[in-house]
C-alpha cells in the first residue's frame, strides 16, 4: 500500500540505536555506511592511517623480538610444485598450435601408475567472469596420456589449440576417476585427500614480450580472489603477477600469502603487499584522468582484501562512471549492493541504487548478474524491479550449463502473465540440455555419478516449474504430465529432501479433480519435519477440508513421514556400500 515503506522506515528510525545514513547526493555517489561519526570504523581511510602506523610499529617491535626464535606458521614457497610432484613443460610458455612436451616427476608417496591421463580446460576469462556457478563441476577434456618411464617420471605431449591462451591441468588414471591416495605402509590406511593426487597446475601462454600473458593471469587471480574459483595447487598466480607485473594492482589484490620462514618476513610482506601498497596504487591511479577497467576492478578487489568496503565502493562507483559498457561493471555493482544488506540503515541507499543497475544492464548487462539483481530487488521490497530482472534473467543465454547455474527462478512470479512467455522459453531451453557426459570429458573435482546426479536434480526442478506454468496457463493435463516427469526422474539423496516435484504433482491432481490421489503427493511435501513443512501441512489441510477431513489428512502426513524415513535409510545404506567399494579402490567417497 502507498506509504507502507515510509511508515516502516519511520518506525525503524525511531527504534534505531544508530542515526540513519547520509542520503546520496547523486546517483553515482559512493554509498556510505550508517554508523556513528565517532565510531572508529566510520573515520575515513586516510584519517586512520596514522593510527594504524602507530599500531603497526608496536606490532613490528613485538614481531622483531620473536623473529629469530619463531618460525612463520604460514610459510609457503613461491611457485613450488604440488605436494604430489613437480611439473615441467617445454616450452614453459607455449604459443597457440605449439607442441608441448610434458613431464611429471611424482613425489615418493605418489601411488605408482603405468599410465596417467592428462586432462585440462581453458582458463576462465575475467571478461566472461561469472559470479554464481557450482564450483568443481566444470568439465575437463582429455589431452594426452603420460607414460611412466624407468626413472619413475611420467612423460607425454599434446598440441595447443589455435586459440590457446591458458589451461588448468590435472592428472587422472588412464580410465578416468581418481588416483588412489597413498597408503600407510604399516596400517594400510589411506593418507591424505584422494583429490590431491590429481596434482593440478596451470599452463599459461606467452605474451609477445616473452612474459606470461597478463590477461590470463589476471583472470585467474580475479576469479580466485573475489569469487572463489579454485586456483591450481602449487601455483601462486598472485606471486607470478607480482614478479612479472609489479606495477599492476591485480597481483597484490589477489595475494593471499605472507612473507617467508620467519615472523619478520610476514611483517615485511604485510607492509609491502597490504595497506601501504594499496595507498601507493590509490594515489597513483586516482590522480589519473582515465584508468582501465581491469585496473579499477583490481582496486575493487584490493579494497575488499584489506577490509576497506568504503575504499572498494569508491572504485566501484568510478568503474560505473568510466566503464558502464563493461559487463563486469554490473557484476561488481550488484555485489556491492548485496554486501550493503549487512550494514545498518542502508536499505534506502540500496533502493536508490537500483536504477543505476538498470542503466548498466541497458549499456551492456552481465547476464549472470541479472539473477543476483532480482534477489537484491526482492530483499529491497521493489516488486517492479524484481519483475524486470526476472524477465532479463530468463531471456538471456547462460554461459554455464543449466544444471549448474544457481538461477533466480521464483515460481510465484509466474502469476504475472507478462513474464510467462520468457519463462516458457527459458524452461524449455533448460530441458534440452543433456545430462550425459560427452566423450573424453571428466568432472574437475567430482565423480561422474555426482555430476550426473546434480544435473538430474536440476532437471527435476525444471519440469516441476513447467508444471506450475502449464497450470497457470489453464492446462492442468499438461501440468500433470510435467509433474509426472519430474517425479519419475532419479533423485540421488536430493530425492529425500527436495520433494517439490511431489507438491507440483499434487497441485496438478487437484486441478484435474483427483483429490484422493493428490492427498498422498501433498502429504509427502508436508512430511519433512521442518517448521516450513508444518506450516505447509496446516495450510493445505485447511484448503482441502471440504473433501478431506483433518483426521484423514493427519494420517496421510504420518504415512508420508514414514516414506521419507525409508528413503533416507535406503540412501544411507547405498552410500555406505558404495563408499566402502570406492575406499577399497582408493577413490573418494560416493557422495561428496
């Protein structure tokens, strides 16, 4: 209703312990936190440097006193090979179409195999960065077979593609799967993580000047530093960037390591790679009339890394002003808005910031950001913005397989007839994606069974959503057919937890007039034991009371709980049996 938000905000202001935030003076002004002016956290970054320098001097004095006695617990060598062995490539920095000779020298604990399979996938590009995907489920392609020589090392070769710029590489047994983890010579028990035996590494193309490609390393650093993308073990992308490109901020922004073997090395590294380094870049780059999008994005990351959200926002807003056509701008802008929900008094600022996101989408929207923006709009209570962003999310073409992209798909939005055409096209496109692994493809950090199960799980949800769409379109028979398909698909453990397909089938049965059959399906959805399930059972029980009395409904819910319990027991027995078989073969557990 009109005036509702104003009334809520007045009530919040009256009850708030802290004063409300200062309003934005312009659309692209940096949003600020609502904190007390005398709160140290609210003092501008520059004003706090003097305090921090004093604190740092004390910390340095304490560190120096113990430097000769205390080793650093965080010591990591630069560019060390993985724990399971060392890679050697010739040439070390290949060009497109080059023949690369590969040599892998295993550590003494590496389980001996006659042959190993070398698999890889192109390095994720920063320009195509995605913020939401299920990590570890990307597919890698077979590149070469490495044969074990008399010296124990594995060797082979492959030819880089015409568009080669970088590859992440892993080892697998010749037939795929996982290399058995080393066993204790006395107990016979496995030691370490079987995933570690894949020995991941990174191969980067050469730039014209002979250095490793800056754009490839920047992409790896940005994705690994900001969005959790795995960086191959034993290869420090940040270290390489700092060595080869010391004047670029991305290496320092992505840096997660500390100095060396002694505590004093860590203190020195803090000053060289932490806030003081940020100040140097900030002073140099802010003084320039124009800065590249890559550098501004790196400074956004750098501000996040040193826990300075206000500094990070300054760079986000400069990016918005100077590079609105870069699709990554919308991505970091959406992440900035999402992070503001954690701060008091920022809701009005978030709502005022929504129009700028619309502008960025119209200039060059980052598709995966549309789902996050729909979620932000929903949390901000702007239903019109939710509708806009949901339509954009459904109309775009995702850059990752449908099964592994955590879309924002709220079935309740289908009540809006204007959204149904985009939703219908979107869901139909998802059903055409295959859950069969293509020949020569292997999941990056999961078993084939887990990869397929996740794909089928998402497919079940897609058919359940299509059932809702058909029912709202006035076609209950089609809704029932879609729901039947969703229920029939195998579900792995999610079948015991995600009972939405049964709910959709029950709703479709009610729509065709088969109340007796609908009761059992609806009772399954109400039998999970959570407070949401209890609330659902209560509301459904009241809705069908004209045809089913409360005693019969309670009996159906009880029977549903027994069915769900049996499902859990059957899956647990299956998991234990399969895990025992895989453990005997030295592979990871069945479900991970």
